[in-house]
C-alpha cells in the first residue's frame, strides 16, 4: 500500500515562505517522478513543479524563481520550498508520485496553503 503524506501548509502573509513536505511509504519513491500540484477553488488542478529520479526539475511559469522542489531519496521525501508567496498561490497542494511504466500514479490527501494579509 502506497501512502503519500503531505505536511507544512498553513496561513502566511504575502511575501512570506512555507515549506511543504511529502513523505512516501513503500518502495515507490525511488522509481518515481515526484510532483507537486495545486488546485484553487473553481479551478482545475495544475502542475506546480516536478522532479525526476535524477533530480531534473521543471516548474510552472507562475512559480519559477520563487519555488524550489527537491527530493531526499534516503528519507523518501520530496519538498517544495515556497518563497515570495502571493495571494494567487492560495490553493490545496497535492503531492504526486508517478512511477511511469511501473504502475499507476498516486496522490496525497492535500495540504491547504492560504496567502493572505
């Protein structure tokens, strides 16, 4: 049974920072592209950032230069460092593990990020 457990969300003022964490159980982490997605009320879920097994990263244009994704393979954990947060970053953030040809993708339960003064 694969589980992805996110943490680190919360309320922050504009310009502030948060770090999200996603811990993966099982052996899927080492064979997966890991990603962070977000979904705001009334909007579709969108990719925020992802990182390959070899630590190649890509980001949505809206977060480039402000967010940093990283992974710690020894801890089976992926992180999303979010700096210079804006009100439009407010959303539920979901962790995703995609083992590509080895099986289906998995989602975490989501963590709420609210950017407001």
